[in-house]
C-alpha cells in the first residue's frame, strides 16, 4: 500500500495563512509533524484531521492511494 500526498501540504498551508513559524509559535503543528510533511511521510490520523480542518478540505483532497 502506498499513500502519498496529492498536493504540496506546506504550500497549501502557506496559502491559507499558516507559515511554519506561525504553526510552531501558536502550537498548531509541532516541528516533528512539519518535518514528516516536508519529507512526504504520511502523518497520523489526528494530524490528518488537523490538516483537513486548517485547509477546509476532505482527506481525499490531501492524500491518494497509489498501487505499487
């Protein structure tokens, strides 16, 4: 099973007004999770929920399944 991001999460967050600095400062998303996102690693369900909340979207808008 290969899940991957369909969009550039960091760019989408930035376009929604959430810079890396703001997310760390306001404790919205921690540095570890930001690094996972930057590295293309799929984050936990809880973090996926948070991303959907911040980006006002559905999980299917963020991730997709790619058959190996």
